[in-house]
């Protein structure tokens, strides 16, 4: 009996330890994925371009479109980007993404009867027959280059057992990628009145796909010759994206990969990833009409040129690199006071380590304005009057607290004595500010930045409180298990004494 009690106690103790480790390290079980390259922002967030005067935008034929720079997540161009549209075969970006995440390239795929018969008229490729066997890699080349609907259908069956079950997988993964207005019903994009997405969502989906190394390799291949099949037929897959073919008038060396689409209801669609080594752009165009697709190619080319030719990435500047700076403010009595301070590390107001600006702004001098966020003094760096970076400030002189009259409610200004910041300013370099003009109290720069800082503090406190609560719960559970173990041992001892006493009475009698 004593051994049984000890075993139960050990089980309870191990359970408590496992629960404690689960709460303290909830992400320990998630390993790093292989075959992926991070492109752009870690959080894949889309942000609006700050209040710059934008370069003249191109006029495109497509009814819906988006152009996004990935390093900053900045939306450079948008036209009905949240309007739900038929995506046609750009749907296959999601199908390929799921296949690469769930299947091995060396695995085999057998074409089923349904994959060759359960497609609408015009969706068949008569080269494919029931019983044919391909590797997953061969199937993905056919899917991404030649847009073979039969292969999309077969891949869906391979992964989920049926098209409807696979559609549920597609929608779940789309939501994880931030595509919240997407409702896929099939793996190929043939028209269904309920099969809809947006240009915004397709850009999110393509961003997830291009971070898979094999997707960029496969979806960026010009031609692929499929090995000989059992019946002696050789499949030749040619990419339908004109930008990848050097002998095509639309060839663009900046385009890495992409997907085309067309149905009568969806018209011409494109989802393209391109880079010039500095900017990384995703361009999505839906429903661009035209007889031979030239209009949609023109739309994509115009948007890519607009992004690459008009915008630059610059770094977050260091003001003084920790040295003491001077600035002037006007106190509540109307007197001008000189203060000395140093800046902490800058934080882009749009997130990320770099900032995207129109080219003419990249040539401007940085300007540092002081502002009160609650009772905390902060600095805001701007270009051309557009606040872009927030800095914590450390006051050196005077020594009074921020509640004194040295810090009035009006937003004061300051200037540094560093060399002008030109072109691409990177962390660690020095910046300079132009002569400042007093900003009105409660301006958007001050209000937005203060709110962002407050939210970050709240998020940090909330995370700390959750972890502390988890530790308290686990500690309490462990204590209860220990008390239960001790109680059980005590009960066992009392029971043993009663048994010994009873046996002694029997001997006496």
C-alpha cells in the first residue's frame, strides 16, 4: 500500500512539473522551420504611407490592385484593395504554399478519377489522365507554371481527402497570414460565386509563399520538362508569366516569381513578387480587361516602375549618439529656457528598422522636435514636416522633473549641432535638424506617438501579469499536490497503526 501511495505522489509531482514548464515556456515546442528565408518585416504588417506628398500615381486598367513594399510593409498604391473579387488561378499560390508546408517534394501524387472529371468545362488539361503518377515537385511545376487545374485538384485530395476539406485548410491558413476577407472553395480558382478574395489578402498570401525557398525556385522557373511518363509522353511546362521570359517584350529582370490567372468572370489577374536588391515589392492586380492580357502586364509594369523609381529606404538616424544636445523651449511664464538632453534609441513610428520615403524626402535634413507624452519628454524626428521616428530623452539640465514649468503643454523645439544627414541614413550615423517651428499643442505627431508608447507599456505589463499569474497557479497546484501527498502518507501511517493494534488485540485474545 505504501508503494502505491508513493507512486501516486510521484505522478502528481511530475504532472505539476510538466504544467509549470508548459506555462513558463509555451513556445519551447515550436521549432524553427527549414527552407525559409525571411523577407521584409517580421510581423508581415501592412501600414499606410505617412503624410508625405506622394509622387504622381500611375493610372491602371485593373479594377482592384495593391503595391506593397515588404521591408517596411508600406502600401504604396491601392485601388479598391479590400473589394472582394474572383482571383482565378492566382488561387494556386495558396495551394502551392500548403503543398510545400505539408508534403515532401519526393512524395508521389496519383491522378484520381475526380481530378480528371470533376472540373467545369474549359478547366481540363487533356494531357492528364487517371492513374498517372507524379512527384510532388513535378506536380508543383505543373501547377505554378502551366496552371494545371487537374494537379491542383489532385494535390487537394492528397492533403485533405476532398476539395471541400482542403478549402477549409486554405481559409484557415489564409486567416493565419492576415487574409481575413478571403473565402476559398477550391484549389484551382475556377469560378465559383463563393470563391472570393481581395488584392490586399492575395498580397498577404503571396508574402507567405515567397518566404518558402522552394516556392521562389519553382514559381520563378521559366520552363520545366517533366520526366517521361509510363505512356511515353513528356510534359513540357512553360510559365504563363510573361515577365520571366527574356524573349518576351514584357520581360523584367526584377521579377522573381508570380502567378497569372484568367477566367471569363475574373478577367486577367496577376500576383507578382519583384526586387531590385533594395526594395522588395508585391504587386497584385485583379480584373484587368483586354483581349490578349497586355493591359494587365502594363498595369503590373507601371506599378513596379512606380515603386522602384520613386521610393527609397533610409535608416533611423542617431542624434548625437548619446552625446549631450541642446535645445530651447518656452516655459509657462513665456520665458525661453535652454535645456540639455541626450536621446535614446530611435523607434520608427511605422515599425521596422528602416523607413520608406519618396526620393525627394530622402535628400532632406532630419529635424528633431521635443514633445510631452503624458509627463515624459520625448523627441520626434521628421522629414519635411512628417514625423517618422520617436526617441526617449534623458534630461541633463535643468535637473527639475518633467512636472516643472520647464515643460509647458505647447510642443517645444530643438536643433542639434551635427553634420547634415543626406541620402540613406543608417543607425550609428549622425543626423542634423533644421531650424524648428513650434508645433501646436495636441498635434498628431505628439498624440499618436504618446498613444503608441502607452500601448507598448500596457502590453508589456499585461504580458508580465499573465506570466506571473501562470507561475502563481502552477505554484499553488504544486503545493496542493505536495499537501495531498503528505496527507496520503499520514493516512497510510494511521491505517498501519490501527492494523497493528488490531493484530495485537487478536494475539492477546
